């Protein structure tokens, strides 16, 4: 059993990515470099969130410097206007719109106060969430992020490397992992661990949650990971979404979710506090992985051994999932 070579992995997987917070669009269009290209997001007068290539088809001006006119975005350089599909529909200096006057449009979704986009069209699958759960029943905590010096495909592989949970997290595997493929672009691993460690955090975990935890991770395309650690008394919900910054650097966003209270008073008082506590524990749990990632993990398929069988299977699955992203430009 051998893992695939590094050139089997694209520069970025065909998947959903985090672009910005929805509040960032209150003052108008927002443009930024993502996945090696300049993109712009804006909200139409009708409330739709749109993500387009940000370079005007005319002379390449940044559409993020323009403004929104009804349901269109207008370039600040010559006032060319583009609709939500990226097609130019108005040129002040000409009654005719040339065929080349269009920019690429990306599927976009607004959820939990964030804007996500799919780096291809059409989207190969809907924006996922925790298995079997309704996004409307949850609220996010304040997100956190880190830049890791490793290939993007090493981030998702980390949760399938069950041997490292003992070394990095003081969690001892006590059951054989169960691996599933709930969708062509998704892979899930579930296993039970003992909570070890003498840190204050681990002691609190054992006291508040219990001495064992069932860890379940659902990975979508190697760049979106949903983690649901279930203790005897409670379950936590964490989401990681990555953005490749090249072949050896990756930006990782972490978002922790908590269930919304049914009553308004709970939503105003208890939910924010609950979200902060959950965020602390999950961020602290991931700290050791982030520290190792900043030291520069490398992918070397020839150095994987028989004990890494689940890791090898993950890499093989990831290199062969349907769909591939276009190369960055």
C-alpha cells in the first residue's frame, strides 16, 4: 500500500471557501486575493450576495473599487456594469457590448454571517454542515485562524492520523476507527479515545464531559472538516476551512458552533458565553497541531509505514475524488 505522489493533488481542491463576513459588504463591494486570483463580492439591492472575478474585462481595473448600482456592479474606471452572472450589460461609451465583456461568476452562499464561494461553476455539491443537523439551529463563535507551513492536503489528513492523538493531544485510542464515505467528496472517521493528560484543561474536560470521548470528523475535499467530539454529557461542534496559499502554505479558519437557545433571553445572554467557552476548549485542543504545522510539515509518501494505513487510504481517496479545481492564475 503506497500513498500517491504530491503531483496528484491540485493547487486547490474544487470546493467551498470562506471569502469574508457578510458585514464586510455593508459599505459596498469587497475585493481580495483568494486562491491566486482577485475576486470581488457585493450585495445587490435585492439582497443577493455575488462573487465574481474582480478584474474588469476592459482594462483589468479592480471592480472592488467600484460601486453597486441596483443589482449590478459598476467599474470605477469606465463605468462598465456587470450583472450577477458576470456579463457586462452596460457600457456608457458604446451601445454595443462585445462578447469578451464578461467576468467569471462563482456560486456563493451566505450562512451564519459569512460569505462562502465555490471555486468553479457549477458547484459540485451544496455547502455542507455537520451531518444530520440544521444550520439554523446553531450560532457561531468568534472565528480564529492560523497560517501553517505545510501542503493543504496535510490539514485534513491530520484527523485520519489516529496515532498522533496520543502524542499530540493525550488521547489514547480504545476502539478501532470506523471510516465511511457518505458522499463522493466526503470521508468520515469515527473512533473512541480515553482522555489522558494532567493539564488543567484535560482535568476540566474529564470533570465536565467524562473520561472518554467519541471523535467524529467529516472531511469534504480535504479543505472543510467538521469535528464533533461527543462526551458522556456533552457534544462540541467545530469547523475548519482552509485556503491554500501555495504548495507549502495554507490559511486555516476555525469556527466553533453552539446550539441556539429556544428562548430570547438565552440567545442574548447564555449563547454568547457558551460559544466563548466552547471556542476556548477547541482552540486549545488544536493548538499543538497548529504549532507543529507552523514548523513545516512535509508530505513524503515513501516514508509512510504500515501503521499509517488509514492515512494512506485517506491520501488515495483525496487524490481521486470527482472534480478538480482549475489551476490558479
